[in-house]
């Protein structure tokens, strides 16, 4: 009599890997650095920007040639500038998307009104329409709210604690996405100024070194040109720093507004549950 062999149990399916969040910040900065150096030496250093067609000894006769005379520190400052602009644009669209559709304050008031009437379906529809960070946190809180109403295994304090924990977990998933890359912008605000001053000091050293080698016979116009070329680094550094400071303060202010709205809606959900479901 033939015996039927038992088949081995099927292995559970492996959990799907979470997709990466796009290109890493380090790779973006590296690509921007390559663009800055290629643009600096490939275009700013063209012979057409200098008298006599000599980029090394000829005097620049336009803006691009003058910037080229700032030296090798200039492409580093250009990298800082490009990085600040790229991440500022990226943060702008990310935070704008996080605000969702419509006015956030109006959404919060609408949810508070619907919860006071125990209109959970209407509140969930409002969250689906909002499609922002506040809407995502509110959606998670309301779903937990409905679940706790029918849960008889927990007492009131445990339910309020579980509801607060749900809001905190949903918030912790949203805030890192909002604050991403802000550290880079804040760092560039300080670093670009220091790099600009470093380039200026190096340029001043070169200018006075050439004056010393010539035995003091260099005319004042040549010395003035050397100093003005050195100060290009300062101008680029300060300009980049100003853009970073303004952008950082603008984005942190926008994130604070969203965070306040999230805290307000979380508190409203807890208070509503404590009041209507004893």
C-alpha cells in the first residue's frame, strides 16, 4: 500500500520591504557639487570673459570673469547656494502638500463640530478630503475613537490613554517628514558665511603676497582689483546665508502651525471622548 507523503508547510510570506524615500541628501549634495565645479570652470573660466583671452593673468571684463577670479572657494559656495535652493524648493512643496486641501483651522473647527455630534462618518470623510498631515493624524484618532467606544475590556482611563497614544504615534509619523532636510538648511546658514570669509582671507593673502613680491611697485588699481576679487567670496557667503536663514525660519514657522493644529485636534478628540463616553 502506497503511503502519501505529507507536503512541507508553506513558509509565511516575507513582509514587503518599505520603499526608500527617494534620493539621499548626501547624493543630492554631491551631484550639486559636481554641477557647481563644472559650471565654474567650464563657463566662468572661459577665455572670452577676460582681457587678452587669458583666464589666469588677464583682467576680467564682465561679471562671470570677476567671479572666476574669486578662486577655488567660489564653486564650494556655489554648491552651498545650489543646495540651499534645491532643499528650500523641496521643503516648500512638501509642507504645502502636508497642509492639505483648504484652510487647516477651518478643518479643525469642522472636526470638532462633527465629533460633538458623534458624526464619525462625516469626520472621516472630512479627513479624506483634507489629505494633509492634520487629516492623517485626525483620521487615525477617529478610527481609534470608534474602536474604543465598543471596547468593553478597558476602563475610561485606559481608553483615554490608548487614544492619546494613538494620536502621539500618528504625529510621530508625520513630523519627521516635515522636518526632513531642515538641519541641512540651518547648517548652511552658518557654514556658507564661514566659507565665504575663508575665501576672502585667502584672496587677501594672495593680493598682498603679489604686492610684496613686486617690491611695492604695484599700482593701487591692481591692488584694488585683487581685494575686490577676494570680497566676492564674502558676498556669495553672506547671500547664501541670508537665503538659508529666511528659508529656515519660514519653514519652521509653517511646521509649528501644523504642529499646533495637530495638538489642538488631538486634545479635542480626547476631551470629546471624556465628555460624551463616560
